[in-house]
C-alpha cells in the first residue's frame, strides 16, 4: 500500500490538490492500493501536553496512524513551504505518531518528497529538513525530490493543475517512486 500524505493542515490547502494529482499518477502506473491522507481533514485533538505518552495518544490519531501510516510500505510526503521550511503541522503529526509503533510507522519504509510553494524555492529547504527527519526515524528517502514552485501559475480557475510541464514531471516522479 502507498500513502500520499498531504502535509498542510490549512483548510482548502493547495498541497492537497497536488497530493490527489500525484495519487492519480501512481494509480495509473501501479495496481497497489493508493490512499490519500490529508492533514486538513483529520481530527486535530492530538495536540496537548501529555501527547508524548503512548498511553495518552488521542484515539483519533491512533485510528489515522493504523489506517494510513502503519500499513504503508511507501509514503509520499507532499510538503507545503511555510516560512522557509515544511509546515509545522506535519512535524507535529510525525512526532505524535512516533510515540507508538515507531518501527512499524517509519522504519525501513521508502519515501518520496514533493515540495509545494507559492514562491520560487518549491520548498527545497523544507524537503532537506524533512529528509533529515525521515532518515532519523529510519525511512529511506528517494534522492530525486520534486520542488514545485509558483503554484498559482500552474492551476486554472477550477483549481485543476493544467501546466503540462508540471504534470509531466509529476508523472515521471511517480513512476520513478514505484520503481524505487
Ligand atoms: C504561514 C504561511 C507561511 C508561508 N511561507 C511561505 C514561504 O516561506 N515560501 C513560499 O514560497 N510560500 C509560503 N507560503 C505559501 C504557501 O507555500 C502556499 O500557501 C501554498 O499554497 C502551499 O500551502 P497550502 O498547501 O497550505 O495552500 C506560506 C503560507 C502560509 C500560510
């Protein structure tokens, strides 16, 4: 199973559009099950001072971790650029998961990174930081990371990604990750 994690918890995030598009490309090229996990759509009741005890982990988060993180052999992290790094909600989510079933959640898994940004950097710096975090927890990151910049110029009035060069590079990246 492959999970595509949309790493922005902002309501109506652009990152989720790119996550769905990436998932569509994966489904086009593999028969494996592909699930999209959107941080903006999950309950947000797992942020409290006792959250770092496995016994106190929120039941809502446990259910998300059990459905999307633990069974996934591969995870695509689609990361939005927030203040020159990846969205803090994503780090909070990873930290909150890490207190229970650490190995089953992260160790030996393969990850692909996609950066999404309004600016020119395509979250390159955030993806580098994310690589360090994922390596720390035992996840193997595909060396080819995909920065997507100036996203407002790639989307039409309906919110569809219409830039052909971007679609093409996303599909190529998804195919590479299937082989990885
Ligand atoms: C708090 C905040 C900080 C942001 N910082 C950056 C930034 O440093 N560089 C950048 O290119 N875009 C930045 N953005 C724009 C996001 O990259 C942009 O909103 C994009 O749509 C991805 O985020 P989203 O998935 O939450 O929509 C920021 C947006 C917010 C809300």
